[in-house]
C-alpha cells in the first residue's frame, strides 16, 4: 500500500493543512503492531508533535 491508495490519509492531511495546522510527519506502515508502536512512541516523545491521528 502506498500514497496513491491512501485516500483517507490524504484527506486528513489536506484538511489539517487547510485548517492552518502544520503537518510534522506522515507515515504509511504495514500491519505490524511492533513497528506501529515504535513509531507512535517516537511521535509521542517528540515535543513538536501535539496530536497524533491514526487511520487504517
């Protein structure tokens, strides 16, 4: 799965940017709970990231 198929992720990104928010990071990940948990942990620890939105 890549960016071309991620229409809901693109919609969320476009909506956030149109509303005046800054997008710090966006990732498309495989269904791997350990990888997802590792990325989420990094984002939660990052003081620049105030909100994490997950879709799948």
